[in-house]
């Protein structure tokens, strides 16, 4: 992940430009000298903007990239979907999908535990 900068701000204005772009104006809350210096390092730099109502952290941003790559699902959601298809294809009627899912997850957890150091 490249260099990033995050600061609390309010979106104050948007103007449509004739080339199809936007001019966007933000006002920050009071910032310390370190954040002012960091902001100035980005002055007139090209980059990508993310605006969210919640503070973002690196894990959140990485998860969003993963979701984009796989059609909006997290890895755990993908695993659950694949297990559901496997359950349907197995033709099992002795357990519900929830029971099957819990059994499979316990199996995977135990596989990982076997590789842990004591």
C-alpha cells in the first residue's frame, strides 16, 4: 500500500467542471503541526481519494481491495458460499447446512492448529 494520509474533514463544496471532473473542497477540524506538514507534502500531488463517514485503517482498506477482486465478498463469505455448494452437491440430508458448516469449519480450524508450534 502506498503513502496515505487521513484526517477528519467535512465535505464543504462540490463544483462540476466542464471537462467532466469535479472540484471538491474540504474543511478539516483543528490539526496538529505533524498533520499540517503531512498534508503539505501531498500538495499538488496526484493520488486517489477515499471519503468515508468512518475512520479507515489499513486492514479495512486491504479488505475493500479483496472484495473488489472477488465481486464484493470477503474471503470468509466466499468460503461459506463454496461450502454451501459442496453441501448441496453431497446430497446430505442427515444434517442441516448450519451443522455441516460448523463441522467443516471445525475441521479447518483443527488443520491449522496442527501446524501451530507448541
